[in-house]
């Protein structure tokens, strides 16, 4: 069961993005929990494209705690920003790319891996769990990948 505050914040996100002008998906722990994996969300992660990241920031001005800007780490890079809505951290990641073992950067095709789930009357775009499993392996996070693998293969 997902804490109701996450559903309240998610409803606000869905409402402000309801015109479908921003292509976005939910990812990470909240997405997993909403898809039936027994994890406790610790934030809300949104993946979008570069323009979407800046548009989300523009639509939530009163909640911005970190303005969207290009950010890069060893294995991942994106246009990254943070909102704080009702005490819940919302991370925005635009044009996310993962560094592969050969050093090249792989973009995420949101359209290819996007699914829609219905939660509490909301249509929520999420990344498929199969895609997420492979993404965590590429990011060098096998513990998260194993959680997803167990679920994908019947618990």
C-alpha cells in the first residue's frame, strides 16, 4: 500500500501535466510500488525529455528547490531538477542517458518503454519493469535489478 501523500502529490502532477504537452513517465520506487512490487517509495522520479524537464519546472514554480540544469555523474547524465511538494521530493530528469561499459552514452526512448497504469482514477505513464530491470543492470545497481527480476519471474 502506497502512502496516500504520494497519491496526492501524483494527482497534482497529473493535473498540471494533463494537457499531454509534456511527454513524461514515472520511474523508480513509486513506479515499482504502484506496479505491485513491495517497496516503500522514498521520492517521486519523473523522466521526460529536455524540453519537458524545463516545462515541468515552469508549471511548478512554487515547488522548485533545485532549478533544472544539466547534471552528470559517472554512469548517468540528464537535465536534472528537484521539486518539493507536500514534503515529498520530486526529481525531474530530462533526456536521461546511461554510460555503457564501452564508454558511450545510451539515451532512453520513453515511447518504446512507456506503459500506462490506472491508479485511483489516474492514468499514470510508467517505464516497463522489464526495461527498468535492464537499466539498473547497466547502471551497476544489481540489488535493485534483483528485486525487479524476482517480481518479473513470478515472485
